[in-house]
């Protein structure tokens, strides 16, 4: 588990208990009112055990609500659109969960002023997400659906960046029809970028 | 100016002074340390004059850094891609300004817990942005570039939602090459959504 510090073995029951308790308390009292003291008391662990694992309440809550769940295995549906739709549906279920919707805006605000948390977010959570896009793009190139590879970070941004803005910045309701539209648009966008960067020898021509 | 409350005439020099001072102080001390008292003192106005205009520091800073500048006139470049590229370049210049980058994450966090600010953000700032997309889409439909209209809110999300996530959630550097890729991808995405919702009589078929 890449979030363990320094690679020391740790009691995974304690890991689980802390994260489970954090999720329960976010559901009960909300993220703003959550404290590390509450989590320690209810989980029956010392605060030191929590601070050995997480530098702050924000990081603990982030891992509990957004990072802890493993990514689903890649769907390999046989098409770029199918793979992206399966991926965005899985992410939507996680990102739209009540605890995630409560935490994410506060986390966004903290990432901007906490470089250590931002680095951890980038190196673990974001890197894992982008790797899922890299796999899907590689398969689409192998199938001949894409003229060449597209930056996974850009693909990630087109699909999950839009979804994150909808959920966490604009506070929109997001249903499956909208998620499906996002997958359709991201698929077309990724194909267009592959054409733009690989299909045309100049590489920088504008479409249309 | 739609942000004036109740339509009463107001001293526009005071408006300007408050917003200009807010921008200066955000540049000097940063958004977290900014106070309404500081703005009132340096602008030479009473706090009451500020609170008649803005319900909170967040709202004042939002108007000063993100809302105050008028939208550029629509570019009407003759193509959907050209219009979207002109639009996203104009927004990027504004959204990536240092004061906007400082404020936006804090604003995102406050929007989630301040329904009044969220309503004002939606009804003024967001509505204006989405209207610009509605114009561009209407022109593209009239030119025959799109099979039919696409929800401007979705078009907005594809282009500026992705950009907002890049700037404010992931804290990425964003250069003109990336902005151009975003415009290319959003154009293809909007065309695909028009095809999906209008090109096929079933209207719900998956592409590919």
C-alpha cells in the first residue's frame, strides 16, 4: 500500500479502523466539525497512531473518503468509449458519495496552501488515476482506435476534471445521462487530440 | 451591472475603488490574510459601504478578481473551434492571473457551505459564462457545423470545467499549447454530443 510511510509494517486493522471511523464521523457530523480527537476516541487508538499515518485531518479524511477505495480493474470493453464510460461511472459513484462531496471542496482549498498534502495527492491519488487512463489509451492505440498516444494527464482532465468541476465547483446534480455525455465527449476529444498530434505530419494544424 | 443590489444607483467610483484596492491587497498580502477592514481603510470608505455591496470577504474578492472584468465580445471567427479557442484563451488569461489562482480554491470551499454565495455565483458569473457558450453553439448550428444544439452548460463544463480543475484542483502549469488542446478536445466533444443527440434518430445510441 503506497500510502504507508517508510515502508514499515503496520497493523492493517488499525488502518482500517481509523479510516472506517473517519467515514462514519464525516457522515454523522460533517467534515468541518470532524476532529482527529473524535476519530481517535471512537476508533480506540491513540492520536499518535493517527499522526504517524496522516499529517493532518484533511489528509486522513482524503484517504478515508477518496483514496482508500481501490480503483476497479480496467474494464477492457473492446472500445475506447466503452472503457472510458466504465471508468467514469466507477469514479462518479465514488466522487459523488456524500462524504466525498463534503470533503472535496475543503480539500481543494487545503491543497492550494499545503504543498506537502498536494505532493502526496499528486504522487498517490492522481498518479493512480492517470495510470488508469494510460492503460486505456495504450489499448486504444493497440486496437487502432487512436492515431497515436495521447497524454494521459490530458485525457484524465477531459473526463474527470470536467466531472470534478461539475460536482465540487458548480455543485451540480450529475446523473448517468450526464456521465454518459462526458464519456462521449471525452472519447471524441481524445481521438481529436491523437489526430492533431499524430495524424497530421505538421502536428500543429488546427482542425476545421 | 447585474451585481448591484435592488437596482439603486450607486457611486461607481466607490465600486471601482473597493475592487481595485481588493485586488492590490490580494497581490500584497494574499487572500487568506485579506480583511474587509484593510480594504475599507486603504480605499477610504466605510465598512458599511462594502457590506452594502458584498455579503462577505469571499464575495468581494470573487467580484474583484474573477467577476469584475467583462467578458470579451464573442470572437465570431467563422468556426466552432476558432470561437472556442478565442474564448478559452480569454478565460485562461483571467483564470490564471495570480489573484484568481489564490482566491479560487478558497472560493470553491466557501461556495460549498454558503448557499447565498453559491446562488449569486450561479446567477451572475456562471450564467454569463454559459451564455457565451450558448451564442457560440447557436452560430455553429446556423453554420451547419453542429447537427443541433448542445446544452451550453455541458459545453461550458467540457472546456472551462477542465481548465478550472487543471488550475485550481491539480495546480498544474497551463500553457497555450494545453489551452489549444483543450479547445480542440472540447470542439470534438461538442460535435460528438450534437451527433449523439441529433444525428441519430434513436438519440441514445453509443458511438463506435
